[in-house]
C-alpha cells in the first residue's frame, strides 16, 4: 500500500504540471539541433509551396489547354508539373530525414538522461517505485515523445504553411468566397479544445494501466516457478486479463474521443465545399469567373482539407503526448534525499574502525514515521569480526544499509577511521566496502563478467583467483564454456549455492577493507559451506567485518555479537558471554539447537 500511495502522489504531481513547462523542457532538448530544425523548416516551406502550386496549375490546365486548346502552353505546363512534383518529392525526403533525426536524437538524449537519473536515484526512490512502472515509462512513454517532437513540428510547420499557401490562392482567386469559407473555421475550435482536454486525461489513464500491465508481466515472469509450484496459473491469467481489459477499455475510450473530431471536420468540410459549388458554379455559369479559376479554388479548398484536419487534431495528439511527458519528466525532476556533500573528501581507510554514535533512523514515509533504529552506539575495532543477531524486523539490515549510505541516519553519527561518512565521496566510501547478501544479484552475462562486475579492470587470472578463493572454481570449470558460460537472467541457469559462491567471489575480487555480509552461506550445502567458511575466514583477516546472522553457528567465532531487538541493542558480547547474560540469545540458541525453524532469527 505504501508503494501504491507513493506512486499515486508522484502521478498527482505530474497531472498538475503545466503544459507550458513540459513544452519548454521538450524545446530544451530540441534546442541543440536547431540548425537541423531550421533546414527542415525550409524544406517544409518548399513542400508547402509546391503542394499549393499543384493546385494553382489547375488554372492554365483548364483555361489554356482544355478550353483554350493552346498547344504552345502544353509543354510549359507539363514541365512545370514535372518540376513541382520533383521538388516536392526531393524536399519531402529532406524534411522527413531531418525531422526524423531530430526526433530520434531527442528521444535518445531523454533516455540517456532518464537512465542516468534512475541509476543515480537513492534506494528510497526504488522503495516507492516498481520496476515494471519504470520500464513502462522508459520505453513506452518516452517513445510517445517522438511524435510530440517530430509530429508537432511537422504539423506546425508543413501543414500550417501548406494551409497558408492554399488560403492565399483561394483569396487570390475569389476573396469573397474565401471569406465565406473560412468564416466556418472558428466554429471548429471549441470542440477541438474540449477533445484535447479529454484526451490528456484519457491518455494518462491508459499509460497508468499500461504501466500496471508491465509490472504484472515482470512479476509473473520472474516468479514463474513459484506460480507453477502453487498452481496459480489461473489466478495470474485472471489478474492479467483484468488489467488487459482496463487497457483496452481506456484505449478505446481515447480512440472514440479522438475520433469525434472527424465527423466535426467532415461536416464543416462538406458545408464549405457545398457553398463553393453553389456560389462558384453560379458565378462560372454567369461568366463572372473562368472554369480554370473555379477549379483552382475548389482544388485548393479540397487539398487544404487534409492539413487542416491534421492541425485540428494537433491539440488532441499533443495532449496525448504531453500526458506521457508528464510521467517521464516528473521522475526526471526527482531529487535524491541521499546526496553527496559539495565539499566531500576522499575517504582514507587506514585501519577500518567503524563507530556509530547515538544513531536513530526512521524511513520517514507517509504514515510511517516509526523509528527503526533507536539510539544505537557501537564500535567496531579495526579488523574486528562483529555480528548482528535478533528477530526479523529488528533493524539489522537497516543498520547495515546505513554504512554505505544507502540511507542516511535521522540523527546521530557514523564514522570510519574518524571520518563522518556524510562528508566523504560516495565512490570512496562504497569502494571501501564489500557487500555479500543472501539476495544474490547476477546479470545475464558470463560467469567471468559477473565476478568482475565491481572491478572491470580485473584480468581473467584475477577473476579465477577470486573464484578459487570462494570455492567456485570447480563448478565453473565444469560448465559448458567455463568462465565464458552465460548464467541467464538472475543466474537462473545456476543453483542457489552456485549463485551465492559467485557473489562471494565478487567480494574476494573487490578486496575492500570493510566487509558486510548478510548470511552469505545461507544457500550452500554442508560441504560447500565448510569450504566457504574457511575462505571467508581468510577474507576477514585484517578486515573489519559486520555479519547479519540468521544461524548462530555461523557467528560463534565472532569477536563481538550484538543482539538487536525492535531497533535497540539489548545485549553484546561473545557467544559464550551472551549465553550467560542475554535471555533472547539463550532463546535463539536453544531453538536452533533443538532444530526448530524460527523465521525471526
């Protein structure tokens, strides 16, 4: 529910964003390509002029060739027709290529900036947003902006200029009749504006439902093994069907809303043409106008209908595209709560001492301001092996997340070798810390690339040494392509233990002075665990280590163990000391010794 509320609040901000502000942002992205837009505009001028010229040529064709039977005009008129259509085709190509370049270039720039902002966003942002929603905005919504750039510029440029040329021809032939025809145009403005407003709302809803669909797809595919194991295929199909129907219903509503403009424009176009035929035909019959002038006028009128229709639909199209822009640019305006100090210095780790002084922390989400950590004070001496134990939800993972500044303390202080971590650079802080979590993240890449992920300059020999240290080299060599074997999405081609050993090898390769571990041996069999425990023993030598322990057997040899309950450290000491002094530790030890399963450990 918290994610849903956060998502709605973000969307609410988006719907309140002004159209002017959104257009200004799009203009900012298009500005670097102003020269190409200018050349494209000049091409549009030629295309518009040649399009109008094809209507103007109706006058000599009718009057001089068909009625006047003037053979001398045959070749000049034919040559003019050829030249007009040749120039129109040539400059249409130029305009299309130039505007396509601008459109796709702007989209690429927005995508790069959007990804940069997303990848640099703090973890609090990712607690609010869902992966499927971000993917939907990155792919679907940004691509809609392509039409907002190229389509809008084309309509404003080519269609508007073409209409201007046609209007000039009509007024040149008969200003009175042209005035009557274009008196009808303002009548179409009101419904077009109303349609545009409705399209903005409808399109926003369509994009929200499309985002929900992407979220469900992501979750269904990632959890397909769980779905099958619980025989929930029918349930998932029902959920997916509901969202698909919502997308269908909203999309159809948008089509209907947008399509309303067509009967309006067709009716007004029919009225205009009927007026022209009645009045113009009578004028030709009376001899006040030549047939050529009449056909030129009516050809210009009919040919102006398409650009006029596109301009009439421009507002509806633009509102639809700006709804997508709302969703993209709102996230691009997100400000990280965890920021690097302007005068941040490089962290100098000489010993690896970690001190927490009166640390308090709460996530501060809407309706959730309860403190997660309360007045935590502890000292990890250089090279010391420390562990956190306690019930689930007690704050162990939260405390660990504070050290690399995934979150910032609400109050209090965290120091590494006497340096406040809020005043050092992110890169120096996080390069000094190796993190091994029970939730292993692997990419659909080779084994070697996954081990060397945090150290791209590492050689294959370095990677192999790290794998050997993590007791992973034996199974890696047995893979079809060894270190060049692709592990699949999230390492699906490997067992849980194999994935965990690659994660540990990654930490070996990083060789950081501070080591954070969240039960790194939880997914290993007994034989592998013994090897890993030996390897981790070597890895921890000379390094300050903090381990979250779910099984007390893994931390019996720790120098100090902290019992964390409800955000408070209730006891600390060695394994033997806590067995004598801490009732909670005694309880956990007794339950595990009896082989009970305790999700709270």
